[in-house]
C-alpha cells in the first residue's frame, strides 16, 4: 500500500463519442430484423465452423445503445458517472487509466501459448474489435443467440440486457512477452523486473504474466463478461495465469466525489490528481519521448495483491491506527490539521507514519496514479478473512515511481498488518486511435 494522501488517479481520455468513432458497429447494410451487418474482414462464425468452431466473428448485431463519454485530449467530462453510460474506446491513451474509477474490477493475467507471431497479432486485432463492441454495450460477433444451432454462440450472453456500465478494457504487456516473437530488442528499459521488497511473500502462481487485461465497470457482471469473452476468443493461443475480482474502489479520481475508504476503514486517495490536471498526468503518468517510440502515450502498471490481517487490525486501538496512517479515521485530516484535504505537515507525524513515508517530499517527488480495489476471497484454513487491497498503480517510469516509494515503506508499521502476496508489472501501450487501429499495433506492425 502506498500513501493515501498523494498518489494520483486521474481522468484523462481523448476520442469521440460512441457512434462518432464507429464503436456502435453500425457500418454495414441492414439485416431483415433491422439490425446491421458488419463490413469487417474478420470471417463470420458460420464460415469458421470448419475450423472446429474455435473462431469468433467480431462484426455486427448490436445489443442496445449507449450514452458515450467524450474523450478529448487530456481531460474528460465526469458525465460518465451517469448510470449505464459508455466510455469511448478510442483515444490517445487507453481508457481505464485516468478514467473516473468504476465500482468493480476483473483483472486477469495471461500466458501466451502460441509461437506463431501472425496468429498472436490476429488475436490482438480480434481482442480490439471485441473490446470496441463490449465497451459500447454491444455483444461480441453475431451475439449470444439466433445463430447456427450446431455451433457455440459468439457471445457468452450473461451481459444481455445490461447497460455498458462505464466498462473500460485496458491491455498490458509483461516482461516475459519480450522473450517471444523476436521482441527482445523492443523491451522498454523502464519495464524492469521488480526487486524483492521487505516483507514480500509472493505466490509465483499468482504473479507475472505475458499479458494483462484490466476490466473496470460499475456492474460486476459486465466486467466478468468482458474478460470471459476475451479469454474465449484467445482459446488455444493464450491461457489465464491468474485473475482477481475487486470491489469498492479505494481511490477517487474526481475531487468532488467523496473519498472512498479501504478495508481498514481509512479514507484512501485523498490527494489523487484530478483528470483535469493534465500537467501532472504528463509529468507522472504518460510516457513521452524517452522511448521506445511504440510506448509514447502509454504508461507502466504495477499490480500487487496485498492481503490485510483484518482480525489483528480490528483489535488495534484507534490511536495506534491513526498514528500508523498519519490521519484521523473520521474526517481523514492529516495530523495537526482539521480537514481531509488540508496540506499535511509531515514533521507533525511520527517518523514512520505511512503518509509521511510515502509522500512525494520523502521520495524525490515520486507520484503514482492509483486505481486500487478492495477484495474478499472467502476465508483461509484458520477461518481468517482472505481480504485486502488489489493495488494498481500507473506511472511514467517504475524506477522513479513505485520502486523508491515501496522501498521507503520498508519501515512502515503498517507492514505488521499487511503482506504483499502477488506482484506483476506491465507496459501499457497507447490508446487505439480509430477503427483501423488495434492494441499493440505500434509494437508489432512494421509500417507503424
């Protein structure tokens, strides 16, 4: 966990509303039922039956309209908070990074099994087409029913009738991917292997991965549906390595919203950057000319599953809890201050207070964009809650962001109550700019 007072969550997006960018899929001739056919070059499901039904068409048949949120440059209108709204898929940066944080998360890491570069590139194109449709509130391909009875439907169907729910899908490439497909020379210097930190107890089976997909939405079924369909499209080419469901966002991306609380009961993300703070986004989040060129406009993600010793924390005195964080539990004000958003006076806190250790002033200005979520995964063999924080932090350079901050937290007394049990790092490429673009094009396409 990092400082709840100064890490950053923002709402920068760019692009056009649903329909303006073709995300509604209405680019073909009308079918007899009034829906429209796609002019996509991806073959239809019927033409893929001879391939054993493994392929999925990514063309027409909409499952309902959506209210889009415009993504213009480095800011975004907070209208996406409307119930059921859709967030535009196209933009200079991927949605789901600086987008207003949704209520639910389904995060999945994948291992790539195919050794065929062309097959993997086609998968990225198919994923992009499917993501474009699902984020607009439409089904994948020809839908979940009404097709050939002898073949599996193109869409799994559990999101039928549901609104887009501000679904965003964000893809990332792990360090291990660059050992495949002749990509060794394209691995960014900033995509480092994370060092071992004090107190780490990492499960290798729940760490790492060649790819990641972060699905955020206000409806958990919409988020699960999205990852499920991408995994299905990738059958035989990729396999899920590990995944995590999250609820109860632990960071607010818009100052006018009430600051959420983590499972320890403290407000989290008080001083996160707003989406209108484009200067800080450019300084701390988006990769610029430092390269490689295919990463310009992208970011780097650190994902950590942090288990909380809830039962021990709940038996700790209020004074000790507040001393550990450096904020009061009710208002969320820093030590010696009256209001939550008052500027912290670090010297008034204990030397090892969490806020003080993680503050930019204690880390040469290091600042992170956080999109963490709480999780509860039942109980362990001793009857203790398996619960905590699924930490997600975006930054321009991990070497200047997460790594120094996490090292500063080595003496944090909060470590008595938490343990990092899963870890991964990913390079997040820039956004999909238009209908002809696809995830990872600048990395895999020579003409790019």
